């Protein structure tokens, strides 16, 4: 259902969302942290930039950053940018002419596909970083797990943007 390209795109976006350094990240840094081959990752990063998920900066000190705050980027945004669509069943997949509407099996399958699509649309990068269970999607390059990650979020309060401070703390894995 989700291509390897989309998986890599999600890893890269999550890495950028979780970084404590507000500066740009190079493709090599992202590659090392996400365990994605750098040549393939560069294509994915350019694709995400073209779709407004990332900002790309060229030059010696260039690199990539998120184009929006993590709470404003959904999993579905990244899937769509990486050409993964959630398939839907609109007519009988068996091609039976008498089936003018979906049978109970295909109606149920389509409903679950629709539910997945809604979940992906409603889940932001910030949600994934602040997820339940205490397990974070990515370790840092040294294999340390983040104990806590407070994601920078933009909240609108009485027509003002308020930034929330970031705090990352890592502990060595035993």
C-alpha cells in the first residue's frame, strides 16, 4: 500500500521535524540518520521540495528544512507528494456487469481504505513525534533514543502566532 519511496520520504520529513538544530540539514546527514541511500534520498528530497513539504537551499552551506511547522504537514501530504495514493474501489473489481453497486465485501474494503486515507490526512508529523508508547520513529545518528521530544508547533492565539520551544534529550541505548 505504501511504497518504499513514500516510507523514505516519511523518514526524512520526520527526521527534519525532530531535529534540535534549527539550521539546514544536508542530504548526507538525513541519509545517515534515516538509513536511506543518499543518491535515492536526494531525488526524494527534491520531490518533497517541489511539492512544498521541504525548502531546499543550494550552495556550500545549503541543505533542507521543513517548509511548514510539523503540525501543518500530514502523512497524506507526504504520501501524495511521493506519488502514493490510497486505492479506492468504485465499481466491481471483478467486472460483473450486473453489479451496479459494490457488494458487501468490496464496500467493506473500500470503507477501510477510506478510513486509512482519513487517518493519514488527520495525522501530522508532530503527532507522530509525540506518539503513544514511548517509542519514537527515529534514533539519532549515534543510535540514541530521544527520551522526550517537544515539537515546535505554531499555535494561533487571538490572531497571534506563538512558537513553542523545542527540547530534545537523548540517552544512549544499552
